[in-house]
């Protein structure tokens, strides 16, 4: 078991959940985060050593890597839509930043778990996206995240670095930001419903996603971190079930109605499809189960209920974040 684990992007939505689970398992944790998308408050209640800095800053990286022999690399600039608007920023954060982290890990001989993205698959005819498919990124974000994967593979081959690429699908749960144009759809829907506004759906709403609750994803990340593997292994971490955006909105409305005092919920508003978006995304996670014992415990329905309840009880109208 590692003496100390570094979590890049550890003040973010997923990263803060990783930190909590690592600490519950007895690990000491260092967090490196520039707080560009994360929040320091996400780490309240943890004992993590916090380094305020960017993965693009060699000095901050050297500080963060002190006494570290395992790394969960989550730092990135998320959102397909943001990458379409700011492709250079997306490349620097996701591709160059990953190269910097890998080089620091190489110097320490640290095992790395890299948060890859299902966006690498693009739109392909295979109904379930599996790791043997050729990648086909549709957006600058997908291309930048895939570039990070390619660096992972090359560092494993050239330097013998042990890396696991965990491809996330659509992760949701408590603490996911809901106050941004780039917010995840579940967070955005929860906020709109609670605020009495019409939720926006980009496209016809029939696009489907493999929505996966954050605690199940994080458990898979820790299994990969502590697993016994050499070279670079790529695995999907998701449920293997799909939900359309219209069905998602309907499910959240059912969860909300008992708490709205009879107030009606406006129907969703449809907007133009977003450039770079994948139409359907569904995982085959059998490799993660076979290699690292990935076995989600919570599931979509229970995770959705927990998530809606978190937004309902942790925010109030006019201050939802």
C-alpha cells in the first residue's frame, strides 16, 4: 500500500471523492489543484496536504510529488463545449499537463491512474464501446484527452512506467458544479427543476449516455490504483446501461415532485445540438471487472436519488452552485 498518494485536480468534483475514499482506506493524500474549476471547500473535512498550483508548473509539481509513489491524475479542463470555444486551453490542460505529470511520475517511479474519457470513442457503430475499438475523437477535448492516453502508452513502453487509463463515461453525483454553462447535464437539470425553470436540452433529447454515479467510479479508480498490472492498461469505468436525456429529465421530475409543494415543473426547452457531442455512449466494462474487480454497488437509480437529494438539501434558490 502506498505511503502517500497524489491526486491532481483533487479539489474538483470527482477528485474530492477520490481524496475521501483514499483517506478512509488509511492513505495520506496530497492534492495539487489550481482551483480553476475545483473548490477548496470540496476538501473540507479531509486531512489532505494541499498544493495550490498548476500541473503545468514544474515547481508546483515537484512540491506535490514529494514522498509520493502513486498518482491519480484527474486535473483537466473539462467540457466538450468549452474545448470547442477554447481548443488551445483544452490542449494545454489535458495533453501538455498530462505529459508534465507523467514525466514527474517517471522520475519517482510512481504508479499512475489517468482519468481518460469515453469521448475518445466518438460515434461508432458498435453499440457498446470497448477498449479494442479504434479511437475517433470528435472534439478538441476528446483529442486532447486521447493525446494524454497516447503519452501514457509511450511512457509505459519507453520508461517502464506503470499506468492505468480509466475511461470515464458520464460521471454524476454530489458536488458536481451546477452554475456554469459547462455543467454536467444532471447537475444542470437538478438546478433548473429546483429553481422552477425549464431545463435546456441540446438536441432532440434522444441522445443517450451511460450515466455513472461518482462513488462507483471512484471505487474503480482505487481498485486500478492498487491493482497489480504492468505497462499501460486501458479500462472503461461505467455501468453498461444507457439513458436518454428525455428519460433522465422525467426521472428527476419524479424525484422532485414530492418536494415541490404541488408546483408544476416546466417541460424542457430544446436547443440546437452542440458541436462535438457524441450521439450515443454505452460502455462495455468487462475488462475493468476482469483486471481489477470493478463491481459497482450503488447503480444509476440510487445514485440519481442521492444526487437530487444532495442538490435539494445543500442549496437554496438563488444560491445554487
